[in-house]
C-alpha cells in the first residue's frame, strides 16, 4: 500500500503562519481558523514529524530545532508553488502576476529603477516587488524560490558558483576612488574626469569599506599589485555612511561607476587608471525563469548598454 505524504501543503502553510506570528491565536486569525483547530492541527503535524515542532512558552510559541528544519523546507515548497501559479498565469494570460526583483544597493541608484520603469510601461499588469540585499544573499533567496530575477555583482569578494542559477553578464565597470573635495589629489574636477590617480599615491590613506570576514577584497588585490597593503580600514557598510566619512576627511573609498549619480557634491571621483579594480554586474535567473523575468533581463541589458 502506497504511503500517504505526511506533509500536505495546508499543514505547511499553517506551520509557516505559526512560525511567522509566534502564536497559535495570531495564526488562527490570519488563516481564518479557530485557535483550537490550529492547536489540533499542529499537534497532528508534530505526531507525523516524530516530535515537537514548537516550544510552548508563557506568551506564544517558538520553533524547536526540528521545527526550524521543517519550516525551512516548507518555505521552499510554498515559494515554489506560488511561483508555479504565477508561471501558469503568465503562460495562459500573457505577462501577468508578480515579479520579485532583487538588486544590490548601488544597482538601485539608476540601473534597476530605469529598467523597472521601462518594464512597467510595457507590462502594466505585472506587479513588481523590489528586494534589496547583498549579492550572496540574493542568490540564496533565489535558490529558495523567493526571487524571480536579480542583479548581482562580484564586488567585493566574488560570487559563489551555483548550478541552479543562470548568470548573464550585464557590464564590467571600473571602481573609482572617492576623495573629499579638499584632498591633495582631488584636483579641480568635480567628477571622474581629469588625470587618473596613481593608486600608490594613496598608500598612506585610511580606506573605508566593509569586507567579508576572512575574504580577500578587490581593494586588497589591487593594492597588492601596486606593491603595498592598505594601511588601515574603517568598517562602514552603507554607502551614505561611506560618503559621510569621506566628506569628513576620515578616509577614502571605492565607488562603483553605477553609483556615481548618488555621490554628494562634497566628494570628487577620480579614476585609478589601468590597474583600477573592476567589478562585473550580472543578472541572475532561476533554472526555469518566468517569461516576465526574461523580459526584464533584456531591459536591464539595454539600460546597462546606455
């Protein structure tokens, strides 16, 4: 006799709702159940799972380690089902549904918003859901079925290989150095024009960046090629913070060319010439992408070419 699947989708949705709300009562309200019905169904699910999935606390509940493991798989399954529904809607009714678009911070300065504006004009029936995050996190969310398309970068420390993700290069761009306007190497230019700065002239500068623990950054590699190591670094991750520290004369930082429109007036961008670090910006798609995701990738390529 064939064994019945013990984890049906309704049970997984209930598990997800309780995990998200931290309460049987709140989950019942979200799903239009009674609190007693939620308690019974969770107890039945725990029986099938072979042990407790939630710790019952004085106020609410909390996932056990077993519950965390099952919840992770439940999220993957539920996201895949939602994506399947959207894909079928796109097949039968044209470009409709929701497109979840991930991007790293500086891609959201101009590249992604421009492509999304063009996409919205062409496909007004597709709801766009932007998600911002670091490239590695975006790829992880795509593997788990939470994103339909993403713009990712190999800066500052490369991208992991993933056979389930299709990467297509959009552009290779130079990383410029941002200097305070009064810096000895800023010159009179207000942008990235003028003569390039020799990286070796910055060997005594404090660099502002936020490298991953234990990772080798493009800055460190470029400095090594120039024959020195960065003297010191200040760990600041957000771009607004980096710009503020540079403007205050506390250091210098690398700025991708895509982010140039967001650089405040108190800073000057200069090229580092031929040895300048460069990063590759790519689009990422799951193995079986939605038609709308393919359409957005084409628009992103057009925007990058401009």
